[in-house]
C-alpha cells in the first residue's frame, strides 16, 4: 500500500475528532440533534483550519443511513462513499477553476433533480469568493429558495469579497486559527500513534511555524520526519525550519540580565556560525521582551506557546520594568536601523551594546566591565584578590521582614512619608517628647567584615560575606546571589535557590559555583542547589533590604528638613516621594 500523507491520513471523520473550533461544532451538533437545519452554510477562515473538513462531515451527518445525526455511523454505504470521495449526491466544486457564469448555470440545472442515493443533494463550493459577479447573480435565487432536498455548503478564505446578498442568505461560521498549544497537543497524539520519537521543544517549533493551520502543521511534520530521519530533535527541526534556536535568545536575555557584554557577543558569535537572518534574531528578542513585559504586569496572561513560560517569568522577576521597556525600544530602533548598518551582525551587536550602555545604574553601582573572565570556567587557579563590595551603612533601624521579597512600592514609600510628616508636624512640647516617639528609630550601622570566612564559620549570617568574595561573574553570580544557605555538614553544602529565578539555573552554573566555593575554602566540597523558598536571607535580598532601609531613612530625613517643611506649609507644595534617593555612603 502506498504511503498516505499525515494531513490526509489524520483528517477527522467526525465532529468529535476535530481539533479546536468548539464554537462552530457546538452550534452544528445542537442544530443536527434538534433537526433545526438551514439550507445554506458558509465556513470562513484561513487555510488549513478545517473548512472543507467540517463541510464533508456535515454532509455525512445529513446523509447517514441511520438518520440525520451529529455522530454518523461511518459504516453505512453513504458514510463510506463520502469518506472515499465517490458519493454521487455530494457535488464538490472548486470555484477558483469554475468562475464563469456558464459553469454556475450548468451546476444549478442539477438542483431541481432529487438525490439519487442520499437524503439530501449537497453542493460543496470551495473558495466561493472566486465566482464572478454574474455567477453570484445566477446563484442568488436558488440560494435563497432552494428545493427542500438541497443543501449548500460554501467555504472561503476571503469572505470580504462575497456580496452582502450572498452573506445574508447563509449561516456564517468563522473558523479560528489554532493556538500552538492545541497544535502541539495534536502532534503528540499523532506521533504517539505513529510511534515516532521526538523532543518536545521541536514540536513547539512546528506548532509556531504552522501559524494556526492544522494542515500546514501536519505537512511540516511530514517534512520534519523525513529530514530528521525518524526522530524529531530540536536542533534538526530548527535547521529544517531555518528558525532561530530559542535557547540562544534566552542566552542573550541572560547576558542582558547579568549586564555581561562578553556573554552577549559570544552568543552572537555562536549564532553567526549558522548564518542566521539577524533581523529575525532581533525580532525574536523583541518577542521575548514583549512576553517578559506582560509577565511583569499580568503573569497569568503568559502562555506556554514556546514551552518556556517558566524562563519568561524568571526573566520578568530578574529585570526591572524600566529596563524591559528600554531594551524593547532599543531593539525596535535597532531592527529599523539594521539595513543601514555595515552588516547585519554588527548591527545586532551594536544594538545589544547600546542596551547595556544605557542600562540605568543604581546608586553606588559601577558599570559592568566589557569583558568578564571566569577563572573557574577557564580552569585557572583563582586567587582571592578581589576586594569585597562596599556595604552601605544603615543610619536608621526600620522594622522589616528578615527575608526581603521585593523593593519598596510607591505606596509603601508614601505611607512611610505620611507617617514621618505627621510626626514632624505634631506640636513639639519638649525635646524629650520629640525624641521619645520618632517615626523611625536610629540604630548603629551594620557592616559585614572584609576578612575571609573559614568553613567552620560559614552560616546563614556569614554566607552574604562569602558570596561577595567568591569573584563570580555573569549569570552564575546572579544565581548565587539569589541562594540562601540551608545546610553545612562536613564537606557538604546545600543552597536553596529562590524558585522565581530557578529557570536560570543549569548544571554548568552549579559546577562553577561548586568549584568557586571549593577554591575559596581550600578543600573539595560537594554543593547541592535546590529550587524553593529560602528560609533565610539571600545576598540579593540583603542588598535590597539595605537599599530599602536607606531609602526610608532618606525619606525621613528629607521630610524633617526645616526648609522642606517651610515650603510645604507656605506654598502648599507636594513632595514626590519616589524621587527621593539616598546619597552614596562616600558622599556624606
């Protein structure tokens, strides 16, 4: 038996086998079950979404020998002949090849005759919008008042070209493009039945490339099976489609998060080996940034159309909203300027460098170097010559939770400011009264020691100091900064990585972290990194908490300034609390 292409082999034969289009199928099933039948149906939608398939199933439902039903038997002669395309009372017409009025008149001459075998004579006219105006005029009268034994099933990809007189005489059903999720689910079922092995990311690539068309998706699957020699792999399907590996786009995003120019350029160099269209690379980066921006505002709105929802949510947590919007605008402008660049690759590289150059720097933070050398990755012996990062002094003691979850929101700043302003405006009876109930109580500065920490001294309190002295760079540093120490037992260390950043972690980052810690403590260690909710403060959480405390202190100091109070009282001025930024420690 000759090979049958998947698009034909897996064409649905009942409504229940259809993928998607539930809004159309529900209406048709109810109409058939209640015997409320119209004489003309119009199915619209893009290619490959099931217009003619639904029409043929409807023809079986109308002519099944068991009676009019939404679930034809598939065994009677009418059902079998319709499936095989030889049912004499199903007249299929391709309007694209029969546009003349003479063809339409010849077709309509058969309308008056009763069906030969079936219950109804069904006229299925595909691409009906291709008929000429004269053909439509010849069809109108019959379409409006056909004999009771005739049903018209019309299909078109362009309903706008149909005269309104035709549209008004039909029940119109608009078929929708299928989402990548539905297409991937359908591909999994078919590959399971065909007993073909696959890597799931490769199916997401096919589902996206099909652009909502089931037929196109199955045609691409047929080609991919042949190209991959039986097993669908992500790399081979990417090569077959000529698409950009989403792993490389993710690597670019992680380089931007870490502000690591060397990693970004290395990823571009790796992409260049496959001779990609760099305009498409920018387009994919724009798409990723768009999804990250949505994840920051409405996380539940992020779908899994590329099988990477967790990574997108992790990037949304790692980047500020301002940076995401900035990167998006720079990428948008970079794509526009790409034709004017020396070459497409240099245009992409300049766009990425522009993103890093214009990334806003936090107070006290220096710009990331253009080249990061990780001695762990290169196999060199690491020497601890890196000075620990300066920790800001804490002039005030503020009631905050042990584990900082996020930066202060504008509403929290305003609430603190209102509290301090109210205290400042209260009647000052005596100096002792004012000092006994301040809005924020001062406390001694808290500083981490700059000396190396011994393994015996390692604890949840000293872990942030060790992190600062490890000399990590790039994404590995970002991962370690979101880890809390959970266990120290002999040569075994266990770290808990905040699950919001779990998508950034892989075995290579774990290996680098283990080597860095072993080198730091001067002995071989086994380091386990588990994703979860840290029970103690992470280095990143500690930094955010200190910044929040210093910002609250700045709000308190600013709102208590006599000049500020005088301006507010005399001129009715309003304070923009979000603009209050603490000075760097070295600026005092």
